[in-house]
């Protein structure tokens, strides 16, 4: 961190400034002083704040108003940020509240107690209350509207400080007896705050300030935000008023003021020692960040700007403005910038993130970095050191750390290697403890702790030969040299700082740790392609030769180095010490005192001027140029041939990015971070970057353009041979003026082969405007060149080609749409759309990419976009359009993951990957399709997978799923076998729902029959072994104990079992509904289904229905059937059951006894019924039915007859009602099960009553 004064405003009449306050929200600065002086000023600021921030000296005062109501010295001023009010008090006890109205400040309220001096004022954080304390012990609390809330007077106590807690519930009031009393918000005394005994022991005479950070919290789990400052230089840092574990800071000066910054992570302390004034900055952990001397006799007060980049100081009769340059963790890469920024959540907990911001595309990539330690960069690489959490380190340590002896309680650090856009390309774990420093070159990352450093050779992803900085070195030569030096043990032990190696024989590609000291701490490190330099707090600087980090030299400095950098060819070292003094060391200079190579460079009589250096960088193309940042100035030094030439300073306030081509690139990084924190939209990082030409560039451009003296410019470049970049500037300026001959000479001097080829082409052009346009395009002035092509030359084709070569395809599209009469317009437009689609696809803007790909039917690219955008329906339409097998496979796998089996199979087949198509069907349980594919394309292992799946289902007793799988796999025989097994098991159970389930199972057999029949018809196969009738007649259908008597029944009519249970259920439904005639009609049809229903089930139901319908003749016949079951026949039946189901004999005897009881019961019931009702057929039929004529023979028969007794014609039964369909003209037939119903009855149905297919 670096603090320097950069502006001073004097107060009229030399009035001493006693108090000052900077409004964070409204940017007004109020200062009060002697003779009632009270001024309010505001620094001028343009709309684009980041542009004006590039030079703070350009700011003037936009508001400068003197408030003239006070008559005595103004002792205190404070702001009400929320309501934009200013409160001031003077030595006479007068308090004035000021309001801002129409650009001016006016009095709003005046309070003149005239009894005592006001010694403290404080507003609550929300601005609703103010507390005022007086010297005589009076306390007054009022509201923002001026009303008094409460007052209290403390007898015999003199007060001098007051402060509110962040939540406004507690008031801290300090006394002149160095005590702090704690009150609640309504004035009740709570306690006295305990102060550290050290403060009392040092006999503090005065309480200087109580400052509680208002945006903080009073919790014990958050950082210390309460400051109590004493006149003896002691500061007590606490979490809240009850914190008994406070931190003490000894400032070693008499404190005059103290103030928190806006974020609460730093506070400023002003004071004096003897006749010297200082300002010190501490962080919230009580660590000293910087110290700066303040001119003047006495500093009274200080205040922060909201962004924490500036402070204003009240010194004598002046207001001093100080710029604060924080040590921001940031890196400037080849085409982007990376920096660390802090955020605060709602609970004021700090969150840190690492942002990568591309310069060309202005795109941002942000990563979480809560465990950030250090970072460094080299060209397009950036390494970030993170401290790993315990859980992460325990999971990765055994597999990744090379030092396996490390104990589990050690911290683990991760070295993350990123490219310029923030993509993690490599990482490495190390157990080197307490890492504080980091640096890197083209192939190594070096991190250091207080006493050791660790070298990690990483693997490059780019060609190192493309970088000029590597062209001077030979890795083989240096590797051989370092290995020879490493064998020299004498060099390893020289100097007061011992060097001990903790490594085995290492190759140049192996990580290793080197312990360099036991009694001195490392203070800074730097590295080049050739050397690694380590600086120590004692002033010793060690030099190591890469790649093996062999110790070769030791340098002594009389101060502690804090920052170092090597030049391009590693011949010179620049460094600053802790006091910001600048030093230069030349490794190749001769030291006349020691007769060795290497000596400090004397900067003649300018050493006293280079004492406030806070940053510096070597020129990337020159070994002897370096730029320094001194306060708010850039200073360039030329060290050619051992000389030291300091150029005129350049005023500018920013951070140093790079120094190349004799131009200094800077960035207003602090303002950029502020604007990001303020959530400003449409930020362009290039607006914060400024290229400042050096003195050499300005001089030679002045000679060419203003003095129009090419000769003088050439002579100027000739006189400075160490700067070949000057010839580049000469050639560029001459090209602008179309002075081709001079440009040709300059390019020869600069060895610019590319430029010479351009001049040859330029000489062949006769048109002057075309020459100017080509020069603009060559110098990358694209807009100017395009303007010349379009306006002066009327050549839109050249403008299109220019933007195409520059990669600006949006502009190409605009030009092509405007000039649609160009040659090959359609081809150019298609190519433009393709390039635009690829651009948006690469940047994950899928909608925009789809928009352009659809215009040119780029199906292969559209498939990838649809997958990323999850447009499933659109993706399915591309299956038949895409031809790239790789894309098809990707589409197929994606569709498979979504469960789109048919579409994924189509994609696999078009990609000629039949095996994966079959596997997809298996995974999605489409076994029928899988078997068809397996048979068609001769794939393997399908049967094995099917059997495995069936075994899994059978283990879980998922029989219905097994049936479905066999159906899909076209294994009808096995599916029917399982159904029959379920039918037999269902018949064993005494279940009220058994009839309904049995109907469904038999219905499933019929449906399978129809499906198989339809499949055989569609496939045109007539093989007798593939029909259901033949399959059902095979013995293996009834495996596992299936009843053999079911075999011929089912094979003859697969629907008959469903019919039986359908009419059985329909009969009962009609009985319950009171439709007895329909119930009897259905029951009569049950006589044809004795294969599926027992005699008792059929005739007991028929007897009940006939009795309810008063058809006693049919009822009598049913009872006769029930009574005619003899014991012998029953014994045979039970014997078959015993053999089939392994029923024991005891159970059989019990069953026979039960059947005999039922028969006796039937006889008793028949006697009771027919004693009262005659079973005469004629008398019964007259009551319940009418006769109709048979349509075939004319015989008169009852309406419910199922068969004509004369012609033996069997009538179809209506599946809706159970009636016999005698008139075939009223017949309706189901399209699936082929069963019949009466048309008038089926009208009210939407599905077939039997098979439930939709009508």
C-alpha cells in the first residue's frame, strides 16, 4: 500500500481547520475551524467517472459555499447520509442543522443551549436519531425532524465523546476521566465498559475518539469494528462493548483523530511525534499497512472518500488530499487483465472473487477465490495460489503431493494455472507452509515462504518459440551449466545466510523444495528465464541459476528489499526497499572494490528524488529502459552503456500495466473495481486503459508532424541506436504522410520484412485515396480505412474484405445486406452467417448461433446447438438431415439419455453403429425393437441381456413386467405361459376380486393373440410354428406346473376365458342393479364355459337370476344340476386337484364333507322355493318373456334363447347386456376382439365392454 499527498486547498483568512467530514453518499466535504469558519465543497466530476479518475489533478470544485451562522470556533461537523443533512457545533454550544435545497445549503434548525460546550455528536446509521453530549454532563437525544426524544444529566461527570452502535440500540459515552458509559437507546444506564489495564497503566489522560463502524454488526463472530483511541497512542480494537479479548495497537505517536473507511476493512489514524505529523493506515486485523509523513504544524482531523481511494486531512489552515494506492492483487496478461475483488454479503462477510477480463472481447469470467493467497503472471499464463480446505486437502494429499512424509495436520496449498480467459489448465499441490510470495516465468512457478521456496515446472500448452523473450536462451546450455555448478559444494555454503537443500537428484521437470535460511525471513522474490532472485529482510539478496535453482551469488543491500524485477536478458536488477527507495544492480558491471562482476548502479545526484517509488517495470523490448511510478508521476530511466538518463516525468494517476514499444500502458484499476462494485452496466475495460507515449515518442513525432523535418527525425533516431523502436515510429508516421521512400528506409533499419512487402504492394497502387485506405488498414485504423473505401472509393467489396480479415463479421453482415449487388453475394452471405454462428457458438450464445445456422441449413452445427440449448423436438427433426457420423452419435446418445428410443435408434443406424442402437433398446426396455434390430443387423448378446433382465424381474416377482418384456421381445409363448401360471395361482386364492383379475388375465391372452396375428400378417410370414395357435399347443407353454387341460381350450379360442368371466361379472352387475331378466340372459350363456367356471359358480348364479326373474322352470333346472353332482364324480375331480397342486388327503376329505353339506342345502332350498312356485315352463315364461321368431327357420322361441331348438342356430351374445342377438342386422362387431353387441345398446359406450378398445 502506498499513500501520497497530491492536492492542497487553502482556507481563506488562514483560518485553522479543526474538523472535517466527507459525505460518502453525496460527496460533499464539510470543514469547520476558527472564527466560525464553516465551508462545504465538492470536487468536480464528469459523468464518466472512470475517465476523469485517470487524472485526479484535473478535478476542480463544483461546489464551494461558506456557511456563516457560527460566531465561535466550529469544533465538530457530522453528516446524516440518509437525509442529506449536515450538523455542526461551535465552542459557544450552538448546534445548527443544515439542509441542501436547490444547489445551496440553508439553516434548517438551530439549538443554542448556552450553558456548556458541545463535545460530541453522532447520528444513528439510519439517520433517524442524533445524540449530543455536553461538557457539563448533559445528554440530549433528538429525532431527525427536530423533536427531543429524551435528555439526561450526569452529575459531576464531564463528557467528551459519543457513539451509536450499528443497530442503534446502544450508546457509548466517553468521559474526561477516561471512562466509557454504556446506555440503551432510551437513556437507561447499563454498565461501564471495561478498558484494558495496559491503557490505565500507561496513564492515558484523554479519550480521543470512539468509532464504531456503522455498516458492521455487534456479533462476537465477526471482525472487530469498534475503535477506542487514547491520547497516549494506544488503540483498543473490539468486536462490541462486551468484548473482553480486545486487541491493542501502539501507534507510538500522540493521536489526534481516527476514522473508519466505507468498507470497514481499514482505518486511518493521524497524530504527531515531536514536531512531525503522520498518518497511519491499519486494517481491521490491527496490522499496519502504511505510514506517511504530513507537512505542517498540526493535523487535526481526517475523513475517507467512499471508494477508499482518497483521504482529506485538516492540517493547519489547509485541506490536504491524499491518494491511497492499495496493493491490489492483479495481473496484466497478454490479452486480458485478472484481478482480485472483495464483496460483502448481507451479514458483512467478506467474499473474494477472481475476475478475468478480456481486452478484445470485453468479456468477463469470474471465479470464487475465498482462499486466495497470491498470484503471478507471464504472458498468457496466470498462476493463483490457494490455501485448500482441510476436507479437500485430505482427499487429494495422498494422490498428488510429492512429499509423502508430510503429516496430516499441515496446510496444503494449490497452485492453479489459468490461461488468459480464466480457464484452469493445470494445478499442483504443495505442502510448503505459509506461502507468501509467488513468481513465474515461461515454464516454472516458484512460491516462497519465510525461509523456503518451492519450484514447480509446469507443461506449456503453447509454442514457446513464438515469444521473443525466449529467443536469447538455450535450455540445454543452462541446464548443463547449472548441473556443473550444483556439484560445487563451496558455492552452496557461502555468506551469512546458509543454504540447505531438501531435495534428491532432480531433473529440470521435477518439483522440489529448497530451504534457504533458518534465521532470516524472505521479503521478496523475482524470476526471469535465467535467474531466480530471493531478497531477505536483512538486506541479503541471493541469486540462483535455473532450471535447478543452484545458488551462484550473494548481494548485500543496506536496507530491506520489498519489490524486485529483472530485465529482459537478466543483466540488471531493479528493486525498492521498505521506505520506497529505488535501487539498480548490474550483474555484468565490474566491481573495482571486490574485483568481481556485479555492482550497484549510481543514479548520480537523483537518489533523493527517487524515494517514493511504489511500482516499476522494465521495457519488454529493451534491456536498458525502465519506468518508475513515483507518487502520481511516471519516470523513464535509460541505462544504455552504463549511463543513467532520467527523462522528464509524466503526470498520471493509475496502475502500470506494461512498458513496450516506448509506450506506457496504464489502467485505472481502482476506479474499475469501484464501478463494478456499484453494479454499473456496459463497462468497457478499454475505457480504463490509457497508452502514454514516452518522451522519445513525443519528441520524434513532434519533429515529423509539427516541425515537418524528416531529416531531423532520422538524425534523432540515428543518435539513439539503443532504441530501434524509434524506426518503427518513423516508418508509421511517414506512412501516414505517404512518404514511402523514408518509410522504406526506416523499415530497412528496423528489419521489418512484412512492412517492406506492404510498401512494394503500395507502390503499385496509383489512386491516392486507395493508398490512404491501405495505409489505414495496415496500421489497424479499421474505421478510417472503411470510411475511405465506402465514401471516397465506392468500393464496398474492399470494405467487406477488410472487416472479414479483421474478424468483424457483424459488420460484414451489415455491409452485405446494404450492398446486395456485389459479386458472389450469396456465397459471401452464407460464409458470413457460418462465421457468425461459429462465433456465437464458441461464446455459448446458442440462440444467436441457431439463428444464423438455420439461415444456411448448417445441420451439423445446429445439432450441437440444439443439444446445448436442450431443444428436443428440433433435434429430432435433424436426425435424417445430419450426415456427420460423429455428430449423429452425439445426437443419438443425447436422445437416448432423454428416453427417445426410436429417435436415438434412427440416429445410431444412420451413424452405422448397430450395436449401440441395440444396446439403447435394451437400456430403454424396448426388447421387441432390440430383437428386431438384432435379427436384422446380426448383433450379439441380446438374448443373454434379455434373460438377465427377466431373471431380475422374476426375483422381484414382477410378473406383469415380465409379460410385457416378452411381448416386446416377441416371445409370445413365454408370455402366455406366465399368464396361465398367474391364472392358476389366482384361482387358488379366496379373493373377492379374483373374477375381475381372471378376466383381465384371460383378456391379455386374447390381446396377445390378436397382436401376434397382426404382426404375422404384416410381416408376411406363414410359417406354422410362428402362429399363436401352434405356439399355444406346444408343451413348453405349460412348464412349471401349468394345467395341461388348459392347453386345448386356450389354443381353440383364446378369447373364451375372457368371455366367461365377462358374462360372470355382467350377471352379478345386473343382479345388483335389479335388471333380473338381463342377469338371467347372461347366466344362461355361462353354461358354455364349464371349462373356466365350476358347476357351482355357473348354476348357483343361474338359479339366483332365474328366481329373481320369476322364471321358475329355469331355476328348477339349475337346482337339478346342482343336486346331480355325485360323490364319485367329485372324488375324481378332487383327485386331479391333489395331483396338480399337491394338496394333502386331509384337506381333500374336508372339502368333500363341505360339498356334501352344500348339496343338502341345495335340496332344502329347492323344496322351499318350489312348494310355493310351480316350475311349469309355460306359466314362468308368460311372466318374464315374449317369444320371437328365429330368423333362419321361423321357429317361435323365447327372447332369451341362446340357441334355436329347431335349426340349432347359435346366437351371438351381446357383450354389453348379455342378450342374444337374433336379428343380425342390428349386430355390431368389435374391431379387435371380434365380439358382438346390439347396436342400440353399444351407443352409450366409448370402449368395447369386453376388450376395452376405443370404439
